[in-house]
C-alpha cells in the first residue's frame, strides 16, 4: 500500500498561494479577501469556519466573518449576500453549509455573484464545468470548481497518478462532490462510471476500476472485495464514529493490498481548504 499524503501536498500548495498573495499585494496594493457566513451554531461548521479563517491568515488572504442567528430567514441571508456581492474588498463569498434550514440552501447559493462563488456551487459555475472541453480549459478560464473535487484532481496530478484512459468509478452523486469530481475526471480523459444508492452490482463494477472515488458518507463501506489490485483509492468520506474519524473505506481491509490510497484524516480534507484559497485567487484575478 502507498499513501497519498494530502497534508504535505496541501502545505506545498499553500506556500505557492502565499507567494502569489505577496506578489498581488506588491503589484496592486490590494489583498484578496474572503467573506465567510455562518448561520446558526452547528459545532462541526464552527470548526470548519475557524480552520478556513486560520488558513486565510496563514497565506495573507483577508477574511471577514459574519455570524447569523439560527432562525435567520432566507431574506436575511440573501440580504447579507447582496451586500457582500457589492463590497469590492470581498473577492469570494463562502456560505458555510449545511444551513439550519436546508429548504433555502439553493436560493441562497443562487444569490451569490457567480464571480465570487469560491465554493463553485452556483449553477453558472457548475454549468461552465460541465461545458468545458478538458482540464486545460478549466484551468485557463479560471473556472470556479467545487473545492473538494478540485482538491482530488490536484492530489492525483501531484502524486503522478495518470487519469487519462483509466476507468474511474465515483461512488456518490452529490452536487458538492460526486457530480463535479465525475466531470473533472472526464475532463482529464478518464472513462467515468457514477454509482449511487440504486446502483446494482456495485462490488463487481468497482472491482474493475483503476481509480475509485468514495464519496458516500458511510463509514468503512468499501473493503478489499470492491478493490482491484493496483487501484488508486480516494477516500472522501468523513465519518465520526466512537473510535474517531474514519473514511468510507475500510483502511485495515485494504492496507495489505497493492493500492495507493488517501488516509482519513490527512488525505482529501486538507486539500479542500487549500482549494478554497486557490479559488479566492482565481476570483480575485477574474474580477481584475
Ligand atoms: P451526500 O450528499 O450525502 O451524498 C452521498 C452519496 O452517496 C449519494 O449520492 C448517495 O446516493 C450515495 N450513497 C449512499 N449510500 C450508498 C450506497 N449504499 N451505495 C452507493 N452509493 C451510496 O454526501 P456528500 O456531501 O457528497 O459527502 C460524501 C462524504 O464526503 C461525507 O462523508 C462527507 O462528510 C464527506 N465530505 C468530505 C469532504 C472533505 O473535505 N474531505 C468534503 C465534502 C464531503 P443517492 O444519491 O442515491 O442517495
């Protein structure tokens, strides 16, 4: 088994981002800025927001945090988003999900100026990703892509794992992870299978895949019986269990196989925040 060290790769990228921020400051006198919005007091969301703000500070990106009450109406949230859309010091708007009331999540996302949508969840950015011909175009056009999927592709590239001509299976079809990562793999010339809870013969299909992306949210769901010799496994799952954090892959079951795998924690997780910083730089450049 070979490990993909997401923390190390992420730290290297953050140093590059820090240099770019310094250069932007020297050349323009401005610093890129993120506005974070937390609605309510979800403990996990509070931790994520804190880590995001800390990461901004470390690379020199400005951050402006806004806390809204648990019972904030859709209109309250959208009114704040509209103010931030107009604020020229704000390049990126991060609305921490889930919202206490999931019913208006999409309306709130739709209210974000697509140029400031550093989570890449606005329909326009999701559409641009789907319309892009290949990876080069996604990079050249600075398309804002959902952070976790983007981080997964960076992990594969930085680990010299070729994607082209490989058979990849993505297990999960969420707008946040499954769908965008499938599009990114396709843009990198993989043959992509998207599986979900209604997929038949998952074990058999998965066993044929060169690259397995597990984005299910079910602890230790995949074991060695799903994995072929030589496969690369990207474990996106973050599951809180009495024994601590674990992924969607049963790590102990596959650890003696000839596989390359991201650990949980320390694999995909650190890359997600790094891609948020990367997207903020893109948003800054796109607005210049
Ligand atoms: P989600 O919206 O709940 O989607 C889960 C997907 O898994 C759904 O498409 C679902 O299929 C599929 N699924 C559920 N049970 C299945 C089964 N038995 N067989 C095959 N597919 C099944 O979750 P998400 O937001 O994509 O997140 C997935 C996991 O990644 C979670 O653990 C989350 O915490 C983690 N995550 C990690 C990061 C990170 O930075 N590391 C970021 C985001 C998410 P249906 O569509 O048919 O229901």
